[in-house]
């Protein structure tokens, strides 16, 4: 019996050894392929802080940076459909977790975009609208996000420049179908992004006809726009539209002028599953969801961080 047990243990150890060897090989291969395929991305990025929740069934979606306090705030939903979360990351790796509630009940919505502006957070939840709540709640462990404000699109992401809030929708037909169709100079877009004055989130002051697969946007002080775009394993990119690429049309929507975005001035191919972005001075702040337990593939390329990119370098890519 002792010999049989020893043989069984030996077989089990060999199997474990083979599995470990396969995982190590996969990690090496994935890492090499990623660094070759996305060499420009790796050369331009700077690691800023840890991307929290990567081993806790959390799926990061939105990100914002709080100027003057030097910390990052992310939001996301849970793989097990429990209450969605917000994380803060201060001093690179000091992490705090918050559970979201609405009306004293767990909020389990798709928290696609997050922005901080003038002491308030704006949370875009896909298909619902925008939630607005005070940053003072970061003193607690549970955050009451309040009630939703409806907007004129599917509210997948958002961005604020402290005067306006931009709220946009994600399109990828047929699963994520949008019906805001505009055609200009022979090109058709079906998704929109709407610009609201922070004092009134009910009436857009401008509407932008945008490309499909937008996960987030940053609008620079000179009016250029950098979009984070991705779809599953097929592609991810940061696309820059300069002012001359954002064309005012004769169309209107909800009494607001419509601007059309056709082709970007520059584009950076990025690693998989790029998500929301924010701006901090001359930097684009970004992250991906690739390393989350939902997808896992990012773990093979050690995608566990929040990154930054120099905006001028992104604008002037060849």
C-alpha cells in the first residue's frame, strides 16, 4: 500500500510539474508576442500605480485621477454580479475598496465610466444614465451613488474638463447596437457622445457622431479628443482626433449641433481590452481589464497596472 501511495503521489507531482511548466511557457510566449506586437505601446507607456482588484473577480471599467491629491480612482462591476465597486489607489499602491449602493440597496450596474470634478464624482452606467455623488463619501467604506440622471444615449463612458461633462455610448453591432445614425462625406457612424454643461445634465450643448467600440475619451484643453477603443481580442487602440478632424455638420439633435468624427489623425495600437481614460496635465491616464479574473489573459503579460502616456507623443505618432 505504501508503494502504491508513493506512486500516486509521484504521478500527481509530475502532473503538477507539467501544468506549471505549461503555464510558465505560456507566460513567456505571450509576453514575447505582446512586446513584439505592441512595441510602440510599451515604449511610450509609463507605469503609474497598481490596477486594483485583479485577483478579486472585479472587472475594472472606469478611471479618474484627482489632481492635487495624487490618487487614482477606478470603478467596475463584479464577475459574480455582486455589488459594483470603487477603488482608490494612493501613493502608487495604497488601495482602499468601496461597495456601491443606490437607495440603500446594492448597486450591481455596469459602471463603465468615472470622472471627478469639483468635489463630485460622475458615474456612467451603461443603459441607465449618469450618477452624481460627493467625493466626501470616500471617508466611508460604502458609497451611496443616489439616483440616476437620464441622458440621450446609452451612457457607456464619460469625461469632464471641470466645465462640461461628455457622455458617450459603446457600439458594436449586433450585440451592442446603437441607433444614432449620422452619415457625412460617405461615412456612417451609429454612436454618439453628448456634451453637457455640469450645471445641467438634461440638455446637451453639442453632440458628436463617433466611431464604434469607444470605451473612454479624454478631451484636451485645445479641443482635441483621444478615444480608447477596443473589442474583445480583435483590437485595442488610442485614437487621436485633432480639432480639424471634428467637423461641424448641418445636423442637429436635441437642439444641439452635431459634429462628425471620421478618421483620426493618429492611432496607437495597444494591448488587449483597453478601457476608460482620463487626463492629468500632459498625460493620458489609462488601464485595461485584461488582467481581471473575468478574462485572465492579461495575467500572462503582467497587465496589472495603471499607465500614462504623453499626450503630445500620442498626437504626433506617425
